[in-house]
C-alpha cells in the first residue's frame, strides 16, 4: 500500500481530476479540485502542450493514486496483466478493481479506498466467512464479502452506508445488501462495467516504452 504523505487535494489538482481521496468531501462544494481547478505550485497557470511521455506518465500516476498503490506493486500488477489473455489494459483494471480494499469501497461500506484499507487492516471485513486483513488481497467471482458482526455498529461504516443508500450507485458486477452489510462479487468487471476515468492504453504504452 502506498502511504500518501502530502495533502491529498494537491494530488487531485496535479492530476486535473477528482481522485476521490477524501471520501464524502469530494462530493461537496469544498472540494479543492473544483475551488482551485489548476495544478499546485508556483507555475501552476503555465500552459504548455504536454509531450506523449508526460501524458502516459500522468495517466499511470493517476491510476496509482486512485487505487493507493506504490510503484513496485503497480508494476507487478502490470506484469501479471501482460501474461493474461486479452487486453493488457483491461486486465490491469480488473486486477485493480478486484483488490479487497477497492471492493469494500465499491460496495459502499467505506467512504474512500484509504478508509476501506483501514477497515480491512483492523479486521472489520470477512471474505467467504473468514477474516481477511490484507487490503491488497484479490477477490474472485462469487466471493462473499461481509462486515464482521461486531463491526456493524461502527460509525464510519454506518455513515458511509447511509450515503450509499442515498446515491444508489452500486455497480452491476456487485450485489450488495446494505441493510445486512453483506455483498457478493458476481463476476470480475468488464471494461463497460468499470466506473474508471482512466485511459488504460496510455498506461500500457508507458510501460511498453512506445
């Protein structure tokens, strides 16, 4: 897991898009990416045409920051995606989406991926009835996800579930019971089912040196 040591709102501004690193705040008028829609730093307003390399680098950095992954782990995911059949870019996104911390976030049990990581690490999440405390664990189709019984009164989880009920935006590859705090991974998502703003082909080109 990549530990973010800088102000996360600056990361959103640097990437020119909302990365939803601060949970519910990102959906409000206080979101820094909206209030200051330009990169941080002394030369933030400078307009230059980015090079092809820069475009690919920025896309890779966006992906890393969205999912909270360090460079070594992200590169390893890419190498795994290369060995699988089909599109390398889509395979990479599937791997990222199948991380346990991301699945907990997508199910609405946590307001952000960083909070989801904390919930997993602290033993609040069960996978197929067993406690799993490794956020980077990859789940497969038909995996059963649940909040541990003793954790169902957790204030963070309850607040997040309440917001999820309001938005009703659970993705089609997941089945979730927000009342019982349980869910199921129906299958790994296809490209069309991923709510991802990433251009995965740029990431492939970055690592391929094209």
